[in-house]
C-alpha cells in the first residue's frame, strides 16, 4: 500500500498559496484493507474513505472509461493493480495531475510543473472530453487562480470550443452546473469564469441571455465602458470587492439581464429592462437550483435598482416609501443593506466611476431609519385599530420622510453657503 498527496493540494503548495483541502490516493489497496485500518467508506460510485483521525479523503487509485451518458456513465476500475500514473491520467488538467510522496518527492508524469511555471491550463489526455463539466471547471480554475494569470493552452482552447459546439454540454446536469457557478462566484475574479466560458462558446449555450449582453449597447454618457456585458462583468468584480456574499455576487451578475431583451429600436436606452430581468431570472431558477435567499435578493435587486439609483433630494416622500415597502426594508434591514451593496457595485461597475462615492446608500439607510422612528405601539394605544392604524402609520412615515428630506436640504444649503 502506497499513499500519495494529489491534485489541488500539490498545485497550491507549489504556488505557495494556502492549501484548503488535502486529497490522497492509495495505490495497491482494497476496500477491505482500508476498512481494516479504521477508515470509513463514503464513496458510492467509487471507493473513497475518510481517515479515522483527520477525516481527510483517501481514494483508491482508479481508472475510468466512458460507457454511457451523463455523470454516472463510467466504468470504474479500482483494483490494486491500478498505478498512480493511470490514476493521474484520468484527471482534467496537468496542474491537477501531480502527486507527492509522504517524503515530499514530486511525481509529475504529464508536465504539470512546467505548465504551472508557464501559467498554462492544459488538459491531460483526450479522455478530458468524457466529462462536459470540465468546460466549466477549467473556466473556474481561471477565476480561482486569477492572481497568477493562467491562460488556456491552444490545444485545450480548441478542445473546449469543440465540446461546446458539438453538443457535449447538453448532457450536463443543472445541479452540477450550479455547483460550478456558485464556486466560481466565490473566487477573487468571478468575471474571468464567465469570460472564459464565452471565449470557448459555452456561455451562449448555458446562459444565452448573459452572452447576449455583450452585443447590447448602452448610453455612452452613463456607461462609457460600452456594452451591457462588459458592464455586468465590471459590476460583478465590484461586488466581489465589496462583499464575499454569494447572494450579493449573484444579484450583481443578473441585475441587468433584462437588457438582453431590449428591442434594437430603443438602444442605447433600456426601458422596462428591470421587469424583463425579473422574468428571466425566474426562468433561470426553474432550470438551476438557485437557493431561495440567493434568488430573492437577485429578484429584488433587479426590480428596484433603478429606483434606488434615482434616490435623492428630488424624490418625493411617497416614492421613497414605495421603494422602502417594495424592498421590505423595514422588516428586513440587513437584506436591504445587501441590496444597497448590489446597487453600489452597479454604480462602481462603470468606466471612470470605480472610486466614486455611492451617495444613495447613505440616503436610503437614513430614510429607513426615519421610518423606524414612527411609534406604532403608541398609535395602537391611542385607540386606533384596523385600517385606521395602518393609514396613520403610513401618514406618519411620509411625514418623517418629508422631515428627513428637509433636514438634508437644509444641511446641504448650509454647507454650500459656508463653502
């Protein structure tokens, strides 16, 4: 029995970045031998075991041969005769197909170390095409390793394009697609994931509306960066700088999706793109298992971001309250603040606006605080009930918002007069 550290742990150690998880391959062992050592078997499709003390995964060396469609359409051989080199050959990229002995000796049969040094993503063998999910995995590695600026090897780019155009992505299970998307959204540069998918023709197949945004013009006054796709990628990266929340990053990705449906006659304006986007995101959620909280923020940001951007001293108290109620800001203040962060990213995701203050965030937080100053209990104690108390609360909130605006205007005029 021989044990080797493999995959991402070896790659990350060589790049001198923190190793998150360590995976091990065991050569020359059987399931019974692993169980006899106290390991717990967890693999269903192939033998994987948890170490009794560290809980790290130990997999028997195996080979895989495509025998059908889908994720489970493989014949697996995990006999003790399978060599380490055979196990590494089934992996996706050369930088993930390296192993290390327990004494620290590198085993690199497919040139992963050189590709690592030259910052190149290259597939190990033609068997790469047997799992279409690898198209997304390669794109995710580009985003995950963005600090090192990895590029696709020419032959790997050609293979990914061939897989995309040849219908290979039709066999992908939506659950696994979402897993890759959510992992990519949590990287340092998630935009690289979507740009890589577009580069190899996969984005138009998996997320056609997102792909279309790159052909949609916008107002050069408000969007000097150009098309809606470029803007979306900038917003996504801005959101990444502001928050590590999956909900916020996904909302940033899809907030302008409705612009893909704008008729060319209206370009570069996009009237009604908010409501159009709500419908598209709802359709996405029927295909991919987007978590409920993630979907909720995305829908709310898509519907209300235009109103929030317009927030300011010239907005009427009635419209201010409409936004606050529509975003459920009184009952869900933390979610409203997340929504404002998405809008802040939308503001920064434009050429020349990357560092400009987003004043609307402070404005809306103050407006919600003004509404919270209404004492609903005191109104109830005064004898009001039913529709009357609801109307009284709304009237007092409108009055509070009017006072809030007056205070802001007075403060602004005072600053300007002394400036």
